[in-house]
């Protein structure tokens, strides 16, 4: 999926004034299994760390723009292809 197509993707997870909770992370994980790519938005008065959300949801952070982030299901790496094993 290209960055241009992220614009067409509608947010399916909204983070409210309570911030990032375990319920939000569980919902992101559930949607990633089904959709493979999830767009998340949050309120202006909410502090959000996109990298922390990606790590908590075990997902890849694809893009961050303003108060919106795009996550993708983490790709599993095969042990033989890891650059540290050279």
C-alpha cells in the first residue's frame, strides 16, 4: 500500500480524552488481524506517542501526519534473512 492510498483510508480507531488504554490497543490488534492496515486518529488535547502505540500493538508504524497515524500488521522476519545474522 502506497502513502498516497493512506489518504483514502478512513480512521477506524479514535483515541479520546482518556488517551491510549489497553482497550484501544486490543482494538487496534483485533483490526490489524482483519484489515492488515489501520488508521488511528486522536483528539487535540490528548498526548499520543505513535511509536509507543505501534510497539504496544506489535505493529509497524507506516505514517504519521498531524493527529493521525497508520499502522500495519507486523511482518514476521525469517531467521535466515535477518541482517544481524550475516
